């Protein structure tokens, strides 16, 4: 038996696929750029202070956060909004609740996949830093 997902009246919201519009996407893209800088600065500091290579694995944490942030911009899907059951295609700071239970489940499934993917990317970057 297949679940029927009913779409809201918003022209952009697609359960499990798209829950943010242009302003939210741009904000996440900018946050991703900041995350790259933070990750690189941490790596440079760890190398500069002569930290043992295994300590470079620490960059996996900001790298994973950065990867998840970029994934949100690329996929037009906010992890926090997906977990909260909301979406936004207007001004930043305004949201609309997702009313359909099946749509909320689809959003949460997408969140789990995005977090897992971003975490793997962060771990790969962390391992690469150890091997430098």
C-alpha cells in the first residue's frame, strides 16, 4: 500500500524535496562559505601548533556542518525546517506549518539522509586532513 502525500497550497513546497525559497537558500550558501573558512582556519591552526595528525580529525566536525549547510542550499531543503515540520518561500523568519503527516514524514526522512551524507563528507575531509 502506497501512502498518499497531499501537497499544501504553497507553489514551492514539495514534501521531502523542497522546503525553502531563494532567500533561505542564499542565507545557507553564505553560511556554507563561512563554514569553509572556519574549517580551513582550524586546520591551519592545528598544523601550525604541531598538533599530532590524529587531532586533525577534529576538522571533521566543522566540515560536516559545512557540508550539510551546502547540501541545504543545493537541495533547497532546510534540515531544521524539515525536523520542525515547517517551510518558507517568503522573507527569512517567516514559516508555514506542514499540515500533512505523510509530508512531515517525508521531510524527516530527507533530513536523516542529508545529515548522514554531510557527516560522511565531513569524516572523509577529516581523514584526508589526518593523512596530510
